């Protein structure tokens, strides 16, 4: 079979390893003309890397490539998308267990997926966690998955837009406008998320955030049992406790994750595992001890009476808002980065009302954020500089004893950094270098 692997990131590399067998002839198609490939692998590199794909029997799309780009590059082949598969589709087709939980949403996917996995582990289940975090789906097949095991997948819209299978339990978290630089419009973003639920059957479960009309609309595509969270009959918060099915799981004060927004993620995880286990003690242990993931409101260090938090994973105004709301003390926040077409008006209002001492502006979106802040009357706005060392030094000089310095930029990172991880790692390094 002639196979084209479209895009050679981590999922493209795992696709090559998976399909690389004597009966297949594989060509890697990528826009990077200097890409280094294993010996014997054919390549189609450069700006026209998606053209001429009609000669292949199978096309393996990497998440970064929009299906529409494949169509546009092959205008005389209107049915070419029938040849397309993805790592996620292939994994769901061949996965040795049907016990699969998929989690999507705008933010909170990684935290919720990890919480689900940790709760199931605490009840004695064998669990495999991957997808958009950690291990690419096809790489997970190396983990000797058994039929009784559980698989938890964090799934982004890039992976879902052309998915043809749904997991047994699918979760939709809070939905806000995101990735409008990749999608043609917000409706397409919503439709992409719906694919996680579209192929479910009557004995499957669809879990959604009760307070989000978009989440409710997304799960309406499911034929399964639709269950809200943050509202009965799923897990919800009442009188400062998290409750499900009349059982108290824990007090909100016991939640190890910082910020009230994480109560949503905890309730989502509890609701998702409830059809599997009602071991409230195991849930409580995990919820009390789980402190979060790297670059998600991660406490880096305290020095000179100032606490430094890294929320580099947050790349929207909404995530910056919830990060600000997680702290009552005065804050110095670092905002700005590459442009995803976001609106900063609501963020600016939150900054004005959230005990923010200073805003350190960086990157391409700095001027737009400054304009939004000045419209609210907030004026303590400072240029952060061109390097992370400069940015952290400026923030440290603005902060006072008892303050929080918060990297929660409300923007993507690609103007100044390789990605959010690079930005986060550079922040950590600069903070640890402070006296």
C-alpha cells in the first residue's frame, strides 16, 4: 500500500513507525525542506508538500494540518478526504480495550484527563494516559494494553475534526472561542468537538459542563446517556462541598488544585468515573493530593517574599482571567504573545478589578492588550523586554513582599518562543536565577 504521512511532528513520527512495514511504501510529506528522515523513507518536502496526493492509497493526517488544506492542494479530487486517517482514528480502531475515555474542551483537558487516570489507578485499575498530552495515541499501543484496562485520551479539536469513532465515555469541558487562527469560524470549532460524541451508541456516556450552552450543544450529537457535571445528577458544589449522588466526596477547601475553576475539572473527573467506580475514598485521596500539571498555575518558588507561578499553558484571555481569580493577594501579571484573534476587553476589566499591581506586556499582542487596559482606566503598564530574563527581572522589580508574579499571558507563544513549553521552561529558569 502506498501511504503518505502528512506532517512529521511527534504524531507523524509515530505514524511512520506504525505503518513502516515491507508491504507499505511510505512517503513523508512536510513543508520543512531540510527535514531529516530515516534511511529508505521517501519524502515530498517544501511548499507543495500536500499536492499530488491522489496517487496514494492512504493519507495519515497530522493534527496541525487542516483537512481543508488537503482539499485545496488537490482541487481535482473532491473525494480525497475519504483516504485520510489519523493517529487517533487508527488507535481507536485497533485499541485492545473498549474501555476508552476521551476528554475535550477549550481548557482543562489535561488536568481533567490526568485526574480521571489517577482516580482509576487509585481504585486498582490499569490505566494508560495519552493523546494530546504525553504519549501519542499509536505510541500507546506499545504499552501492552489489555482488554480490561482503561485508556484516557486528551483530545483537541485538531484531532477531532475528522474522527470517525467515539470513546465509551466522552467528556466536554468548558467551551470558549479558541484556535480561530486554525478554524474557519467558531461553528467549525464546535463541529470539530462534536465528532467526539457523534459516533457514540446507546450504552455510552456523554458528560458535559452544565453551565456552558456550547458544551450542551456539543454533546447533543451523542446517542448515549448524557450527564451534566457541576449540576446534578453529576458531581456538583454545594455548601462548600463536592457532592455526587447524595454522597459527599470532599470539601472544596481540600482540593489540591489552586483556583475555583479547578472545581469544574474535579467535578468533571468524578462524573466521568462514576459509571466505572463509586469509590469515594479513592476519589478523595486523589483530589486532596493532586497539585496539578506542569505549566498550569504551577508554583515555581518563593523568593524575597514573592511567589512565582507559571501558567504558560494558558493561551486565552479566559485562562488568564481564571488565573487572576485564583489569587486574592496583589499580583504582577505577564501578558502578551502571538495573536490568535482574541478580544481582551473582558480580561482588561478583570485586571482592573483583581488587585493587580502591574501588567508586564510582551510580544505581538502587547499594543492591543495595552489599549484594552487603558480603556478601563488601568495605567500601570510596563514593557517587559525581549527576553524572558528581562521579563522576569522587570516583574520582580515591580512586585512587593506578599505579591504573586504570574505568567499567564492570555496568548500563544510563537512570536517569541518555540511553544508554550519553551516559554514556561524559560520562565522557570529565569525565576530560579533570581536572588
